[in-house]
């Protein structure tokens, strides 16, 4: 799943925080309206456990937060992430500021905040945070990769080898019967 439409089409239950839900409260289109119906707002910030252990659930969260949490707490034994972070996550919230109504530089402050986002400082903050925690900056690729080979022993392979032997035996019997039938028809060509 890479888009919100994929979540809607799959009838996925979506868990999110109140701040993300506030961004979706006034739907802009039918997809957001349908998604809003199946969204569960949770004050508990750690709803990733629920997503990991329950089928057909998703978490709607900031991209950077989802990557950090996945790298810190939700890796498998082989080091691969147990959560899939889609590319179309919310990149960051709106940077907010609080001013007095009569503050004369609201427009200047707004432009300054837009420049901060455009310069990539919020994203660099998460990059620096992940590096200071000793984590990789990006998630490993979620493409299909072969799993590590497990050691096997011959006693665990009794059934496959038995089936192979039975197949070999039956094919040998079929060959012998066909050879016998071929000789019989050569000796007595007038028999049916």
C-alpha cells in the first residue's frame, strides 16, 4: 500500500494521533471522508504495537516519526523492519507559532517559517536525531529478498525423500510394464 486510496479500498482500520486527525477532520475529497470513518483516534502514542500484531491495520503518522520508531523498536531478528512505512506519509506538520493579534510581523514570520520548511531544517532535525541515536537514516528496502537459509538435517527430510523414492519406484514399474507390453505386441501383433 502506497496511497490513502489503497487504505480505503482494503477496508483498513487506521489508528492515528489527535494532531494528525485534526489535519483530516475537514475532508478535501471522498477518499479522506471514507478514511475518516474508519479512523480511530488514540491518545496513546504507541499504537504501533497494535499495528504489528493485528491484520489489516495501519497507523497514520509523520514520516520521520514512523521511521525513527520503526528503526528503534520494530526490527525483526534479521534486522529488517517489521513495519512498512509508505512514501506518502505526512512529511511534517505545519510549523506553528503563537503571536499576539496585533503583532505587526505575522506575514514576515509566516514567510520565515516557509523558508525553514523549504530549506529542509525539519527533515535535518530528524536526520540528526536518528544519527545521534545510532540509527540508520533510512529504512532498508522493503523489496522481496531471499530469506536466510536454515540448516536442515536428514531426519527432517524423511517425507520428501520417501515421496521421491515412491515416485522413482512407480516410474520404474511403469517403464517395465510398457517394455513388456511392447514385446508382447511384437510377438503377437494380432492380439488386441
